[in-house]
């Protein structure tokens, strides 16, 4: 029925009567019980925190690996055979973590970026930017974005120049007779971890504030049948400076979301944030990291006359364990793998003694000695702060190849020199060890502070992640387990010097860029430096990342003898020794 009426002789009353007579059935058709009921089925596959895991191969330990895009390719070909309209979405952190990503970030910058090519092959539909996608810097993520045949999303990543989102804020898809809006967000805590020059010209808005703008706008402008938030942010926040992990807060606090696909915190989650089946129920899901599994959400939407009358979401996970890698995928990207392996197989020097990453949890170690010495040299510092970033690292004495460097420095952090007073150095260490150990009163106690209720089989057992176990080299000091938090650390002297450590003096201290931004709270809560003042304390910086300088460290020497410098220790030994054994047995049961 065409509801356009003409005729200049009609009276206003007659006009209204005719309009209602002819048009009302059309206007009310969507509500009529006689309108046809249609059923629409859509499947969404969700990945996150892949961290460059492309091949079914562990490049660092030269052995078969788990997960990987090659296995996802097998799964997606099976999924699309039965559900060709499936959406494949990723919640970020792709460009750092595995050597293939590093190689195409920094070494081969002319060949099309492998991560883009692999994702295009898999036919991704959209990706939310992660902090490790920003961290390689504009030269990397802008180049990557130009190659991706899918939108990069980030509604809260704002261009300083335009005041608008730097990436696309959302994307709409028409699949299976449904209009689906996918809105992207990124954790706003990036300035805490990433040097400013790598994200120059951008700023990061609070996720909740941004969502309160974009969700109503999308609802009004697009009128989607489903609104999906694809977000590089975890479930529960514990960052005092930023709403780093906004999952629960967003799902419970901002209406209008049907499905919340999250990442960042590397934790497997599946939760309904409002009672399932209610009008405001929100499904939140996270398959965790490394592509060991993916989220699989099967959705049924019923419409009457084009209006949604019901939605049903059925979530599960697909494990990639035991899935055969796709031979076609492996063949397509065999030349890139060969190039990566050639780079990683380049010899840089020799280790004269073995190193074991887990030893860094219990005291000074040969493993951390290599990292500290490299940092001290790279920026000409007197003192170095660093944490163990690869507890699984085991390197025997012998030749060292580029692949081995990633066992010391798996992330592309830069190295900064900072100007800190003796009081600030002590405060930094007090904060670090407050999270590291809960103190001891009995030889039966654990040396390491554990999560409440932690069990041996848990993936995360410690109260504070070990990447925040920041120790020092260049100074001799003691950590007294019998003292309360804030008064455990006694700094004796600069290593090799006889005069006492001067709390009033200013020292040149090496830290990585992650820590220099205030991450972990050592410099802010511990040293008491205002976050906005941290950049003022930076007095030097490297031009390349840690792996570059570690390679240079080995090449210049040819042969490196790592030693346990024993410059710091937990005391008294009568508590520390048995406490360390209890914690070692609990944290690393396979090594018992």
C-alpha cells in the first residue's frame, strides 16, 4: 500500500481519516500477530591474544607448539562448510609475543606483514586493537593496518589532530538476515606501558565513557539486530590508575549490549552478567590467549515483521588441541617461516654457563644477571631494575642464537635511564617485594605470596604476576622476611664500593619502557613519583628494543659468562631456604 495521498480539496478532518484508514494497517503490520515469524541463525568465532602464534611450532625451543593460526584455519574451514555466514572476530594483541611477528615488525619491513597476510587468509571480519598492537609503534601498526582486508576497531583511540577515532569505531555486517554492529574498544592503560613516541598523536579515552556515547548512537543510527562489543580489556580491574579491565563494569553498567567479546587478561571466562534470558542479559566470553581455544557463539534470532522478538545465545569453546594444522595454510606461508627460521638461527655468541628462568623467583640469579648487565651497558647506568619475563626459559651453556634472546626479553621494550634518589630506589624495591613475598614467621610458610585459594593446577598462582618481581643489580641489599611491608629492604652499598648507600644521592637507573611508564606501581606507589612527573625523570633512552641490545651485548663479547652475583638475598636464611623450597614445589611441580 502506498500511503501517499493527494488532493487539494480534502478537508483536514477527511485527510486524517483517510490517512488512518489506508496507512494504519501498514504502520502496525510489524505488531500484527499475522506477520510472518522468521528465524535467523548466526555463528561468531572469537579469538584474542594470539601474540603472533601463526605456526604449530615453538620457535624458541625448536619443537612442536600448541594452538596457532594454522590450526584455526582447519577449524574455520570446517565451520564455514556448515555455517558460511560465520563472523570471525579478534580482540587484539597480535603483533608481539612470537618471533614471526617480531621479524615482520622490525627486520623485514618490505615484505607484506605476515600477521596481516595470515589473517587475510583466514578471512577475519574485524579486529579490536590491543596494547601490544600499539606498542610496536606507528611505523608498524599503520603499515599492518594498510595491509589488513578487515577493519581495525578502536572507538576510544582518539586522534589528537581530528578529535575523532583514529581507527574505525565500529563495523556493521549483514549476515543471515541480521544486521550486526561490532563496536571496538582498547584498554586505556597503554600510556602506562608504552613510550609516548610510539603512540604520538593519540590519546585513549575511558571505555565506559566512550561506550555511553557510542552504544546509544549505534542503536539509533544503525538499529542493529545484535550489538557486539569486541574489546581488548579483561574482566576485573585491579589497576588503580586506569580502568584497564572494564569487562564486568561495561556489561553491568552500560545497557544495549548483547555480546561482550573480551581479551587482554589471558583468562578463560564465560559469564552471563545479567540473568540469562532476560531482556538486559549480556553474555561475556574470553577464550584466553595463544589460540589454544576459540569462543564459539551460536545465535538464534526470531523476528516478526522484521522486528526482533527473541534472541538466544549458546556459547561454548572449541579446543584447538589435537587439531591438525591446515596443510594449505602451511604451504601458503612456508616461505615466511623459512625466512623467520633463518633469522632466528643466526649465531650471536656463547654462554659459558647455563641459565634457568625460574631461579629468578627465589633470589639473585645468573638468568637475571644477563638482562641486568645488558641494561646497565645500554644506557650507561649505575643500577638496573628488571623482572623475569620468561620463567620457562632454560638455556644450556654453549652457542647462543637470536632465538635464545627472546627467552630473556620476549617483548619489544625499550630501555630508559631514569634519575632516581636513594630514597626512591628503596621505595621502588619495597613495593616490588611487598607483592613478591608476604613475609614469613615459620619455616613452614611459603616464601612467595600466593593468590588466596591458589591450587597447584591453577594457571595463575601468585598474588602478583612474576613480571612484576622487579629486582636490582648494581647495588647490594637484603630483604628481611620478618619485617612488615615497607621496611623489609636494606640497601648496603653500590656493588663493588665500600661506602654505604646514600639515600639522599641521585643515581642513574636503567629500567625498561614498560616500567618507566609506572606499570606495576614501583615508581608511583613505591618511589612516590607522580605519574605525570615520570617523563621528567627520563635522562636517556635506547633507539631500539631490548632484543637488539642483547644481541649487541653478545656479539661484542663473543662469550658471556652469566653468574649469580649474589648482590641481594632474602633473610634470614633459616626461613628463606625452606620457604623457597615450599614455593618451588608448589609453583613448579614438574621440576620436583
